[in-house]
């Protein structure tokens, strides 16, 4: 409590003590307190009324009781009614003070002051119940009032026996005289017993106000009790101590609004661990009855006669207890109706539910079955009731049923979920999902309540999903995941048995399938794959799993084979069935071949290794070229793959360490012997060894390292040639491009950036591409190369004449030069067909306005023939070998021409 609250309470106590000291000052037979009479208490009650009403108005205007309102209380209204109660007490006190009616016969009459005082009690009850609401509902309210009455009767019995019974015997007055004197105590006890239990159930947000209010009322009740004694005896006890006590009650009531501003009530605490504070009326009634029983018993032993009021109080308490018993009986009847209603609801739910609802005895006999359940499974109701439900459960699922029954017999309280197969009337098995729980009825043996749902459609859908998960949607064959799992199972089963049968894998790849997708589209490609799958499926027998591995690859797992030759024969048959007949795609026929790889499972080999070996064998077959080849896995294939991976790692490290260098091979004008350009060629310094491009360019392509390596080559060569051109040497540069470089998203921006950085004019740079670039992704490749031409860079087709699409792409892509493949130059003069083809290529380039460059000139007669055919440019060992930049500079420094 804060300091100002302590000061406030201290002031109240000091004022009360000062007023009480007046009882000790006696003058003329009356104490000072008696002479002042009711005026001080009237002032205190008036102050309480003003304080409470003012605070009620302030709280209503500021909405300061939000927390209390949320708990069901109404603080502003509570203070208002308490203020009206204090105003009524004030009016009663003023009336007493003005009339001065305090005489020996006052006990037999009720004055206007008494009416005001009694009218204050219901107002106080209304105010108090705004802070501590009464129980809601008819039954809780009846229980509360009856318990409070029992409590009040018990308390009054104790008060009567200890206080008023002796006065009754001593005075010898009649019952009417006593009735008027006991109005205040009876009314106060009734109100106190009605309100006191509400303290325990009040919201914690108003708990402080409730405690202060009930405390003030207890003090006022004490003053009323003393006043009743004064009326009966005609003498004020203790010099009029009634007045200071009542003053203290009114002063505490006046301070209530200001003390509850300091802090809200304390957090609610339970009287016991199970929260019996919710049953405060019952506890109070039981406690009061216990005390009354003890006191009345002791009093009855001491008294010779018993006053009539005691039987009245005891009898009325018994009547109220009978009311409580009738209430209990009515609650039991209600519970019975609820049970009956629940049964009706259960049967209604069973009748309208789509699930099958059963009530079973523990021997699996059916006690109840929901309407229509038997017909839903194709049975007649009599047939279902004739046998235990286990008669239609699948034999493999009966152990589940037995285990569930055992659990319930052991006292299992929770429901058990089961998935069972049940035989329908047509003999088919239906999948069901059931929930079983204990079913208890009063007066009946325990049974089982089983709710069953037919999930056959759901299971069928799950099977379909599983099929789609492990099967290919295009061919209908098992997919890669299924084959891998199947291979694990086969090898795991083979190891413990140790059989002599061969387990092997065959991989097939359709040669040329990519061209079908590119030319006819993926839809027709998928149709071709489906046709190929049907052919392969027709060729395989039992003990073989055929699957689509991915793309245009198929895989076959041979689970049992007596001889290795049988596996090889099967692989050859599968390859032949692909190439035997053309495939019909759209309006044309497509002839395909298949490359195959075979691998055998060795002892201790896992499934991943077996499938990997077969895949490597197939890759070796495709590398051999020609299509339709078959390779059997050998250990050196794995070593080659590992070696390739290690080489790729070394290449990456070499690029980071700067272990690459460039050599330049001059391109010469065959007529003037003038060096017009150089071709940049990359070399790898691998320790003391100089590695040629044919060793590492392939692995660099596969690993993607060709992209940063190609950018390094372009940057180094452009910088060097730009430096030479700054020395007044008019020379051009040729750089080779790979497929991955061309298809990089920012390839053109990279070339433009290198040219800008080096200062080399775009027209000086020639980018050489082979026909593989145009075949890999023709649309995107042609677009990128066209962007290069728009940048000003020249384009040349390298190794012209060796591919399949040269002439077709010359029409789509404008190039500036073609370079004749060295294989044509090698056979010039010795092979008439080659000589004619070479002459044709030179004439084609001249007619299209392109620069023609012959590669691989090594003999003088080749040079002479090329000159006679009109070939303008050439390069080769006869012209000049590749050399480092210093060699080129020495050659140029000596003369700009080469003697040919």
C-alpha cells in the first residue's frame, strides 16, 4: 500500500480513537460520546455518500473500470449504489439526532430513522454485487441463497444463544418486544451471510474494493448489534461505544474509492489445490452449521429450557435443506434426461452417418449395428447378427483384432485405430479404417463402440499415387527410383543365399534421339519413347525388370541368369529390336540405333555400383561412335572416369595458379607470303611437361571449366595483339569458341568488355566455331553469334566439311571465313575425290564472298595445289609452327613475310 493510503487509514483510526475516548468522559450520568449522539455518525455517513457518488461519477466519465467490466463487474454502478446506501444511513442518523428518540420503549417501535437504516441494506447489497456479482443461472442462484440462509440461521442461533437468550430470560418481555429489537441483527446477519461468500468468488480486479466494503459492513453490523443490546437494556454499553464503531465503519466506507485507486486487487488464490473457493457458499454454510451445532449443544446442556426461536431456526434450516435435496433430485432427473437424449442423439447420428457404427460384445458378437450398414457391405441384417464380426475380417488382419480386444480387457481407456480388410457380400475385400473405444452404459456390461469407414477408394488412390511415384508417365515402365530399390532388394537377397546365378544390368541409349526432339518436337519424341518401350518390353522375359532410366535411356535389371553370355545375348537383342524397323513419327519414318552397356554384379557389390558400371559401359559405347555398339564393363573404365575427374580438379587448380600459356600460329596470305593473322592456342604447363589441348579441352568442356578458361584465353590474346598493333603491325586475331561459351547468358557482353578493356578493334577479332556449336542448340547459338557479328566481330567456321549441317547453317548464319579441315589437305593430290571436294569448298567460299583458310599445310605440293585452286590463306607446319609471343615478335621483327 502506498504512503498516502497509510496516512489515510491512520487518520481514520486516529479519529475513531479520539471519538472513542469520549466514552470515558462522563458528565451528569452521560458520556461525552452519548451527548454528541448520532451527529458525528451522520456526518461520517454523509461524507461517505459524497465520496462514493463523486467517485462513481468520475469513474463513469473516464471509463476507468475497463478491467473490472471485462470480468463482469461494474465499478461505477457499485460505487453509486454504495453511495446511496451511505446516504440512507446518513438520513437515518440525522433523523435519530433530530428526534432524539432513544428511550426505554424505543425497542418496541420502528422510527423513520430505522426505516432509513433498513432501506440502506438492499442498496448496499446492490452496490456490493456490482463488485462481486451473484451466481448466474437459476440453479446456481438457488444453491447460493439456500446455502446462505442455512449459514444465517446457524449464525443467528449462535448469537441468540450467547447474547440475546440471557437478555430474553432476564427481561421477561414478550416475543413482540424482542422482535422489534432484533430487526437490525437479523437483517445484518442475513445480508452478511449473503455477501460474505461472494468475496471468494469476486473478480481479482475488484477484490480490494470487495474486501474494504465487506470490512466496513462488518463494523457497521457490530455497531447495530451493540445498538440492539442498548434498545433491550435501555443503557448504552461502554459509554456509547456503538457510535465510534459505527463512525469507523462509515469512515472506512468513505475511504473505499480512494484506497482502491492505489492498486488493483491481488491475483486470485485458491483456497485449496482443487479450487474450492468456487464453492464458498457451501463452505460457509457447512462451517456455520458446524459451529452452531457445537454452540447449541453446549448451550443446550447448560440451559434448563429452550426458547421458541431455536426450534424455528432449526426447523427452517431443515426445510431449506429439503429444498436442497429436491434440487439434487431435480438435477439427477435432468442428468437422466440428458442420458436419454444422448442415446437418442447417438441413434440419430448412427442413422444419418456415412460411417458404419457397431456396438460389440467382447466376444466380437454384434450388439448393435447402425441402419443401412449391412446393406452397404452387401449383407442382410440377419446374416450380420448371426456371426461374430471376426468372420468377415481378413485372416491376415485377425491378429490386430485380437490385440485390440486384449488391450480393452486389460483396461485400456483410449481409443484404438485399426486398418482392416473386410469381406463384402460379393466376396471382394474392402479396405476399412476403424476406431474402437470402450462403451459404458449404467446397468449394462461394458462393450466396444466401433466406428468403421470404407476407405477402398482412398487405398486405390494411394496405390495409384505409388504407381505414379515409381513408374514413368510416358512409357508406363518402372522409373529410376523403382529400379534402384529393386536392385538393392535383389542384391541383398542374393548375398545370404550365395546362389550361382548372375545378376547383371543393361543400359541402352537411343542414338540420335536429340535430333528427333529438336526437329519434330518433344511431343513426338515422347511418342517415339513409348514405341521403343513397347518393343523392349516385348523382348524381355520373366526375371527381368525393364525401366526408363531417364531421357532416352533405358535400363534392364537381370535378376537371374545362368550364364553371362545370356545377358550379352539379351543386350544384343534389345539393341537390334530398336534398329530393326523405323519408328513412325508424325508423317515420316525415323531410323534409330541403340548403344548398350552391360555390367555384372560381383560379390559384395552394392546396387549403386552395379548400375553405375552399366552406365559407364554404355557411355563408352557411345564414345566409340557409329551407333549400335555394345560394351561390357571393364575395371579400366572406372579408372578412366576417376582419372577424368582428377584431371578436371587439376585443371581448376591450374587455372587458379596461372599454369596456362598461349602460343600463336600465324595465318599467311598464300600469294604474298605475308602474315595476316595469328590463331591463339592454349597450352598447359604441368610441371616440366607442356600438355596439348586435345588432352584437357574435353574434360574442361565436361566440367564447365571451359567458360572461365575461354575468357582467360580471349583476354590474354586480345591484350597481346592490341600491343602488337600499337607497334604498327597490322595483324588480326583468331580465337576458338566452345559450345558452353556461346550458350552462356552474358557471353556477348563478356566479349564486348574484353575488347573495350584491351582496346582491340572488333573487326580485328575472328571467333572460330565448329559445327557442333550449330547442332547443339541451333536457335540460341545462331542468335548469340549474330549478336557478335552486329558487334563487329568476324566469324569463321572451323573444320569445315566434317559436320552434317555446314551448308544449311551457312544460309542461316552469315560468316566471314571458313577453315578447311586438315583431313582434306592431307589427301590432296593422292585422292581424286578429296581433291575435288577441296576445290568445291574453295569455290563455294569464293562465290559466297568468304575468306577461305586451309589448315594443316605440311608439304610444298599441297601449297601449290591450294594456290592453283585459288585458296587465299593457309596455316600449318610448312607455313609456321605455333610459337610463343616472343617467337612471333622475332618473326615479325625480322620480316613481315615468310618465304614459301
